[in-house]
């Protein structure tokens, strides 16, 4: 495999590339994952990269990033049906959103009353990788900053820009190589980790 092909689809400074790759690989291991925060100017490919990471880590019918849920119940539903969730075009997390994400990143449970009963409850265990994208300053609270990896995307030059259809087709062709690269790293880790 060739995991480095992911950099054909995003511009990340060299000093952040290894941590970015480590994050992607870690999403295939059942551990606590920090929140990945992708920031950059308009046209830097934040939403496109979010879609590609969803395709790699937790593919589904529509891999596009979603909007942030309005309340705890919606949040529970999103995570109950997805392993990896990318939230698109955020400006700044408010206190409640930040608290929810801190809980999800480190692991928590949501207890809800079963419908049509008085005393029975359902338990939802939440501990999943999260991606946020926006222009800048999305995460400001210290507790969430401690649980985040912030990656700044560099803008693409005019000559590097391609149509959305072309870049999607190219990524789909490279997807098996990138995924193969991830699996190659995981095989090495399993061979050396007791």
C-alpha cells in the first residue's frame, strides 16, 4: 500500500504529516482518539478531505461531513449509527458542544428511558473518533484543546485545482492503495506489540 498518497488530496505541512498519518491509522484500533480539527482558508479542501477520511475510516452511502446535532438525543443517534463522524464548516464550538465532544472523545455513556416504559433504560456507550472542520478557532476551551489535534491545511494554488468529479474519481482509484498502506502499518504494529 501507499498511505502517503493521501497527501495528493490535501496540503499539510511536513511537520504535521506524521501525526496526521498516525491519527488515521489509530482510527482502526479500539482506543481513545483525540478529536481531529482540520482548519484552513476557503478553498483549502477541508470538506473534501473530511469526505475522504470518512470514506477511508467509516464508509457509508453518503460520506459527506454533516452539521452538528442540536441536542444530546440527536448526538446519541448520530454516534449510535456511525463510528467516525465529521462535522463541517464550524465556526466555534459553544460550551455545550465542547462538553459533549469531550465526553465522546474520552468515552461516556448516555442513559435514556425506553419508550413506553417507566423504569427501563437503554445505555449507549460513546467513544468514537471525531473530525471537525472550519476556517479557524473552532476549539477554544482548554479541556477540548487538550483532547484535540489541530491540523492547518495549506491552500491549493490555482494550477493545482481540479474539478470535484475529477478529484473524487482519482481518490476512488487511490483508495485501495491508501487503505493498503494503513493495513501494512497495522500489520507491523501487531507484529511488534505484545
